């Protein structure tokens, strides 16, 4: 073979390798471009402008999982949100869950929410082991808006997430770590149904895979499931304010409203009457309030100020919250869970405050001094239920707890001498329930005597 021929073969070989390299590079670019514009997760293709982002986009965005952009914002804090209440709710059945979320890898449980006329509002669904096992999944879907939002993140100033598109549906997906755990969130809307998904996972990769599956499922299944909630069974609903006179005339609970109220106590806010059939709730709530003797409080305040060793500034007497004497009287139907509080007089350790020592301010810094009750008896001792036949002056006395409570009079920290930050005043607390054949009276009182509570109960004519 001549040298000339060898040179030509070598040149053509190099040219072929060069062209092949160019083709491979172009193919690779097109492949990435196709990935960013194609939602292959069994939900079809995206819009031409899919994943093009926003000119205002800030923060990091990572393209993963066939078309979903996982934005990674910086979380600077959290905020509490007061949810807009619903009128009634019904637990979702397995049939409903299967129809809304078919073939999902996570076992779910949840609730449907309605307005008082039966109009469907939203569903709130969680993984069955939400509080005990990862991954945790929370899916909410509502007509136009999600109302059951209790908290949200605060993002770094200027963060604008980039939007993904699947089947022309704009979807915002976030990934971030909070308390060292991977968290994911997605928000989107289909046919007027707003979806809000939160996932807490063991690790980033499995969390993202689960988010893809969850979004896929929601989009693929559409929104026809809403028709299942067109005709719910509307429970009895009642929520109203009434006067004391009207409360006396209430068919269910009027007989349990006391006629004799301690001197100085007034009912300023009327009576709250509520029936919520979906919760088997039937109740009446009344509160009477009074005021403390401010001469005694001022004397306690002045004694503390004059005997302090610290030179830190104290609060003025007028700036201190002193609380006020109150009597809270709640009447309800008899529920099975209330009967778990029922105590026998033969077991005074279940209800007698005097059997338990008082924790001091030094034992329980920056907390309300309380009785040192064993944890297994906490519920019984703090809120026992007695039959009406068992109720005597001695029992009410056993439920009367007179103890010092801390009043904060100056700024301070946990490491400070607590006596330089707080001073104590003595208060009397009474709390217990009385079981009748068809109702329970639950009593919480502060700043009253046992005899005053007994007099109120006797004024109903139901207690000897």
C-alpha cells in the first residue's frame, strides 16, 4: 500500500470519528432537552414551554425524574396558620380511598370535609403510619383552595420556584431538609381541584421517587372521584349563643344549669350551645367570672419588689397579668371515653390532691407548679369523674387544690435565680366531673371555695 493511500485512509478515519462524535454530542443534548420537555411518567407529554422556568427564578433547581424540577429553597423558619374550619367531616372509607388513589404503594387513611349544606370542600389524607413510620405522606385536595393548612415554611427572601409541566398542568415541587430529614412538597391544580402534597422520607432518592409516583397517580386518576361526595349524609348541626334564661329552658341540658351563682361572679359572654352529630357531640358551655382582691395582690407584689437582691428592672403592677377567678361549667352527653375517668371512692389515690406533694418553683423552673403525680395516674387525678350519688362535701374538698402559682415580675432566663424573676401568690383550683344518668357536668374553677361549688350543684335540685 502506497504512503499516499495510507494518508487518505487515516484522514477519512479521523473525519469519520469526528463526525460520529458530533452526532453523539447532538444526540446527547437532544436527549436532555427531550427529558426536560417530556413527562414520561405515564401521564403524557408536557407543553412546549414546559420547564422553561421563569426569568425571576432564584435558588437552585435540579432536573430529575422525567420532567419534574425539584426546587431546593433555603428554609429560614416556619409559621403557624389558623385553618378555616369546616362544618362537618366524615372518615373516608376504604372504597373511597381506593377510587381516589388506585394502586398506590402507601396505605392511606383520611377524612372528607363539608359545609353545613353538604357541599364538599376537601379531603385530607395521610399514610396509615404517619406518626410512627417513614415515609410520611400527606395529600390534600380541595375545591379551589385548601383550608386545613396548619403551618408553612418561610423561605429565603427572593426565592421564586421554577415550575414543571405535565400534561399542560403546572406543578411546583420543592425538596429541602428540615431537622436533617428530607422533605418534599408539591402543589398543582386539576379541573379546579387544588392538590397539596407533603412527603417526609428516609432519604432523598426514595422520597423523590415516591413524589413522582404520587403526582403521577393524582394526574392519571383525574377528578371524577369528587362525584362520590355529592350527597353526604348531613348530621345534626347546631352552634349558637343563648342567654342564661334560654339555657334554663333547654330541653336536654336546662336541668343541669345552676340557679345559685356565687356573689361577684357574672356571665358576660352568654351560653354556648353546640351539637355536632358527626362527632357525637352535644354540649352546653357556660362561664362566670369575677375579679381578685387587688389590695392583696399589690401587697404581695410590693413585698417581693422590696426584698429582691437583683437590680434588674421589674414590671409595673399594671403590666402584670394576674388572671381572674372563673367558673367553667360544661354539660355534655355521656360518652364512653368519659367513663374511663370514673373513679371509686375506695381509691383516694385516684382523686385526692392532698396525697401528692407540691413541686416547688426550683423543681419546676419556668413551669406552672403542680402536684407530683405518677404518670400512669395523671389523667385520673387531674380530671376524675364521680357519680352523682358519690358526691359529698368531702369529695369536693379532696378535689380542691390550694397552691402557690408563679407570677413573672421581671425579665429573666432559666439559668437565673427563679425567686428574682417570679414571686408566688396562692390560688385555689377545683376540677372534676359529675356523672348523671343522661349527662355529665364538667367543672373547672379558680378562686372559689368548695362550698360555693357545692351550692351551685345543689341549686340544680339534682344533688342532695
